[in-house]
């Protein structure tokens, strides 16, 4: 009787599955099973004009004289992206990716909405629809994955990296969440009892079972040292851990991360350096963590909207529209700046204040989901309801 | 479950403290907390903490002397304030009133992520929030908008009218941050349909609303030198320039029907359910409208909503969960752990919300699987320190009729007292309020 109970608990937790998959080895390199897709949300609205500076645009100095770093080639200057644009000097790691052809900045990107409210805009960005939905587009994309692309992760194909699951990944599809742990833990048996106690509960039951599965998985993949690393919640640490989890043969295939600090209403010149440095180190850590799997990975970095072209009265910028998005990965057709540059002449500004949007962020997401996982047009319509008029961008990936 | 004493404690407060006496008439007991003075105003735990003026004077001094981090008083004030507020929630005899203080402090969030906020965040709650939670909303709004902490957090101290003498002479200009969040989050909400022009006009009206750091003590100051001249139109209403224009705009926004609807929605979401029943929202909005925004009357109206007595509708946030656990264990004095530190570890550090919208008030935001497991891990830790107590007694005392037979059985079959307590705190019913 006792033995039966234990095995039932083990089944509840999926623990047996987690242990069994520990020894699996890497399968064929280019099978769809091995494609990874990671979305990084920059919460707070990144100023695209400060991250990827259009220093070749003659109007830049008119609006931004006080905020623009020196031209490429000078001390502390921009990192050149081919003559018209330059990366912020804090993005040296991303510049290396660009030179290796693995980073594709896309300029003048915006969501399909025109809200300047952080909270509305983030909801729409993550819902992928014209209203706030209960599920995010990345969760619906996971649900639409062909079986071959789902992988064999005991925790399901998708992973939210951080203490909570962002709307982007919420929905009907199974999603694990993982963050390094810092507290003393109950024994596996007590965990099993706790899971059993919560099992009938529609809210706490699935959440607790999922978390335990993720931990069983995470502990064996990451090694013992990692959870005790200093600053364990810092973005580069999380990104590196996420990379290692996604690199595992039986790891998740899709992940979402988030990093904040972008709402630079004042003193932007100084305040943007920290978040940019985190993002830069995070992408490098992600690549390192993924190892060989970087070749099959596409990363999409997006923010809810851009910021005003004009500097405001306090050395910062206010909520705007068009901004930059980044696509990174070993198979990305990078080494160039994508998108259509609308120009910064006053007549070309959106509502006489913002960078005019020329690329819908959904077009980039659709292009990557089609390229990485072979999602059909019909499937992409369920991922982004009502986006029939927005074709996925082609040519984002080399293969 | 209507008028059940445990439900009254769980939904409107942070659960029962130990085996404290239960009120014989729970609704009357809750209502009495609204009509009686706030015991938190005189509480010993807050007695030695500085006013915002005194804290800003220390900030001014340390900006000059630049003491090494270990010798700065600013961080120390923040730590003491956080500990005092969290500890008061554990012991207060008026938990409903105290929950309202936390609710309105979250509605008008300030965060130490903003410069200068840390040493005055606690004083802000004492000075701008606590005295007004059962008064008129327009007075609460006014207190917040005149308080140095909010003016600094949302950058209004730096905002300068472009055509003011300071704007013409210097490099600074308008910063619309406070005006935007005041419309979107604090008052009418986007449902009112205001435009970018309304945001800009409101921002201009409150240019010059600033903090005088040179005064003794430092505090609010209207600076005509930085104030945008000329009248402004916000949501179809014209306001004159000068400080009075901004004051009139606050009276307009603080009594606007859209504001009442927004506040009713948030109150009902907090005290009834994540998806607020429309009829309940309409009722509370109607009370606010009919009473000129009387928050005490709105609070009493919440008690009369039948849905507010449906048990276990709301998931406890990490802060709620930690306070409820310490109350259930009846910890006092030295036994009480570092509550602000724990809340931070569980993802809800005090006065540290990432955005001006404050902490989310729905289950979905707090059930990221790792988030729930972390609070359970913490509960396991504190259960180890409290294991002299009988888990079955604590379960019966703290949950009463809400305790499920399954949980009772699991507790009785646990392998150790520590495990038994952990099972109580990890049970679905203890996750809720």
C-alpha cells in the first residue's frame, strides 16, 4: 500500500520522467527538434534611438545633441554597424555578435497598438492581439508546435525564467518557471505530500506540480554550484542558466526572460548604461550557456514602445512609439540593420514626437516562428489573432 | 459563511493571530475599525521614526558629507520603516483598517527605485496615506500630490514649464511622468478616454510643484519661477495658472465619476474577487458618487457586499502570506523574523514595485510555479523554528471552518511537527484569503 502511494506521487510530480531523461544525448543537429526560440522582454520602453543610434541621419543632432555618444572610432564612441547606425558603447558584446553575423537589429519597430501606457502596451505586446487576452502569443505558439519541434522536456517545451510567468507565456499550454532557489527545502517526500494536498486545486495544484518538475530537471542540469552563485537574480546569471537548460537534449525549446530599467524619463545618458550593460552581458551569457545549441537558436528582444525623439526637460525621454528590436542567434541573417528607416525630419515623425513605426513586431515574431518551427500561416493566425494583413518577415534566418 | 469571524479576519485582514478572541459580531467589529480612530497613528513601533522633513534634512546633509555606505543613515531609516510597517500588520487590533492603508499605499505606489524615495517612503505612508484612508478620496489625492516622496518618485520636482522664467533661462523643461500616472493609475484611468494633450496640459498645471530642500525642515514648495504661465484645459475643463490651477485640477480629477468607477473596481478586486462582479463595482462606485468620495463609506459598503463573504476567493500575495503565517504562529518581539527581507526573497520587496502601478492584485500574477514553491520553502523554514507548537491546534485556530478534512488528515499523518506545520501553510486554503 505504501509503495503504491509513493509511486502515485512520483507520477504526479513527473519525477521519474525527470530522472530518466538525465542521460539522454544530443540528437541530430539540424532536426526541427533542436530549434530553440527565446523572447526577451525589455519592460519599461527601451529608447531605440539610444541603443541603435542613427548617426548618419542629419536630423539626429537637431533633436538629440545632448544624448548622442561620439561617432565611431573615437574614444567612448558608438560601435559602428555599417556606416549609418552605431550601437551604444555599452553593447560591446552585441557588437561582437553583429560582426560575426549573428545579430540583426531591426529599426523603427512597434507593436500593432498605439498606446503610450506601459501597462496597456505590455499587455497588448504579450497578448499579441488588439485587446488583453488571458493567454500570451508565445504560449499559443507553443501549443501550435508540430510534435517534432516540442522536444522531450519533462517540464514541457516552454520555460519562464524568473519567479513568475509573464503574460507572454501564460495560457493553456504547459509552462514551467524556474529561478535559482535561496531557501532551505523540504524533503522530496514532503514535497510529494504538498503536491498531493494541492492536486485537486485548479490554481495551486498545477503550479506546484510544475515547479517541482522544473526543479527536478533544473538541479541535475545546472550542477550544484550554480544556485548559490552571487547576484543570482541578475539578468546575465539568469540568461546563462536559461541557456544551459535550453542546451540540454531534453531541455525546453522555448523560453521567455525579462529585464527592466528602461523607463528613462530623466538623466537618460547615465541611467541607460546599467540596463544596456545587463542586456549585453545577458545575451553573451545566453550564447555561452547554449554552447553548440546557439547554432539552432533565435532570440527576439522586444520592448513595449519607443521613446520621444525630442529630449524632454530633464535629460530624458517620454513615452513614444517606434523603437528597435534585436534578433540574435547562430542562424540569424545578421551583420546588417534591418527594417525601413523613416528618417528623423520633423515632417516624418509620428504625431510630431515619435520615431514613425515601419515594422510591426508581429511580422518579426511570425517570421521567426515560421523559420524556426515551420509554423504555417494558419497556425500563425491563431498565435496572433487578426494579424492576417501582417506577413511574417522573410530572410531573418540564414537557414 | 456570511458574517463568519474567521472569514472576516482572513478576507479583510491577515488572518487570525494565534488563538486571539473571535468577534461575536464580525461585521460590526470590522465596521468599528472604520469609525474608530486609527490605532496605528499612536503605535509605539512608529514613534522614533523621522518625519519626511527630518528624513529629507538627513538626505540633504549626507549629499554634502557623502558618508561611506556603512555610515549612511538613509538605508537604516528605510530598513526601520519597512520593519515597523510589516510588524504592525502582525499585531494591529484593527487589521481591516490596516489592510486599507496597504491598499491605498499600493494604489499610490512609491518605489525606492526612484531617487531619494528610500528615507521617506515610511513617512509618506504615515503622512499622506494613513490619515486619509477613511476620509474623502480627494483629500487623499491632495495629500499624495503635495508629498515630497511622490513629487520626487515621479520626477515632478524636475519638471519645468517651458515658458516659465526657469524654462526660458535654463535647460530644463516639462516632465510629464507624474501627470500621466496620476491620470492613468491614480484617478480617472484610461477608461475616461483622455488624450496626450490632456496629459501635457495637466503636467503644465503642476509645474512648480516641487520640494524645497533648503527649507527647515525641507518640504513641499510651489515655485512660480518654474510654473508654466497661462490657463490649461484638461478633459474639457479649463484651469487657471498658478498653484490654484493645479489644486482645482486635483479637485476635478479627485471627484470625477470615472475616478470613482476606477477606485470601485480596484476595491472590489481587492476585497471580493480577481474578476470583480460588475454589480458590486457599480454599487461601490455609486456610494462614492453619492458621498462625495467618502472612502470610509465605501469601505463599509464593501462589508455589505454578499460576495465579499464568499470564502477563499483571493490568493494571498507573498506579503499577505508571510504576515498571515507569522500571525498564525502568534510570533511576537524577537521571534518575528525579518519580514521585509522575506517579502523581498519571495518577490514582493516593500516599497520596491517595479512600476508606478504597484503590485498586482490577482492570482495569475503570483502563481508562477516557482513563486508558490518559494513561499512553501520559506514556510518550511519557519515551521522548523516554531515546531514546538501543535500544528493541528494552529490549523483549527487559524482556519476554523475553512480547514478542509484533507488538510487535517495530512497534518495528522505528517512525519514530524515541522512537516505538519509546513503542510498547513502549503495547503490550498492557507494560500487564500
